[in-house]
C-alpha cells in the first residue's frame, strides 16, 4: 500500500512488485552487424583456400615423385648402357639390337652408326631370306621373322634420320661460325634467310651452347647466345 497526494486530495494506491515471467536475456542475433562499416565486407572462402593449399601440396609431392622416378630411370638406363658389351660380328650385333629396349634404339643407333654398314644390313637381309623361303616354318621361325622385319625397318629409318640430323648439324655449325665471325650480324642473317640457311638445327645448336655456357657460369656468353637465338628466330619467321 502507498499514499499519494494530488491537488489537495489524498488517496491510497495498492502496489505490488513487478515480475517478468517471460523475460529473456538480451543477445546479438546478427554477428555480422557493422552499421559503421568499420570491419569491411565479410571474409569468405576459407575452406576454398585450404582446399587449394592442400591440392598444391599434393601437386608438389606428385611432381617430386615424378622427378624422382625420372632420376631413377635415367640412372637405370645409364647403368644398363655401361653394362652392355658391344659385339664384334654382324650376327651378334643383330641379336644385340633384338635385345635392346625400344626407347634405347635411338641411342644405340647413334653409338653404333659406323657398325650399321652394308655388311651388317646384308647379314640381316640374308637371315630374313632364309626365314621367308624356308620350306617348313615353325611358330618360333615365324616370330623371329616378324622381329627381324621390324628391326630392319627401325634401323633403316633410324639411320636415315640420324644421318640427316648429322648433316643438318654440320650445316648449323658452319652457319653459327659464319654469324659469329661476320662484321655485320644483321646483314649476315638477312643473307642467310635468302639462302635458306636458318633452320631449327641452328636453334638447337644455340640452345646447346646456351646450356653449356650457363652450366659453366659464363653469363655474358650465355646472354649473347640468347640474343643471337632471338634474332635467328625472328628472321626465320619473317
């Protein structure tokens, strides 16, 4: 109970305590509330970045595994090449090539090119003739005939490609010497364009010289060769 006086009148007012039966604590319903723009736009994509990083790590591991595999394969081939004994007769040389892995044929052709002469191919043709015109052929003979025919084709095409490459390499060396010893490199290049002396073999030779200069830490020589290569490439496409 409480007394209240208003305008000379007095009255009694019944009072009772105020209770809040449904009162809930105040809390922020929006965590991104930023009316003043103090924090900038909300940042998203955290999961995406983590996924990208994870993939990059996996890619790095994959590249490292491939590089390791390549190193091991290179070492295996080097060891295999060193362990093989080169035969001294055409008959044994045929067997040598039959036992050569397909990816090593090109290397063996380059290494044994002087041995792949008329005498060798005559022996190969002789063995092929014996198998082709045999009165009775066994399955083993048929298989060997197929192998020798494939070998003959591979060696003929391989030696032709090797000889052509060597001829182009000789020309490329002459062309490079011509450029390096000329007083006016630009005029020399234009002259060589007219004579069709600029080709991919020259670029390959320049690449080899650049790699050799970089390996020997000859920076000035490497830079000069790179400029020369760019000029050759430019005039080749004119």
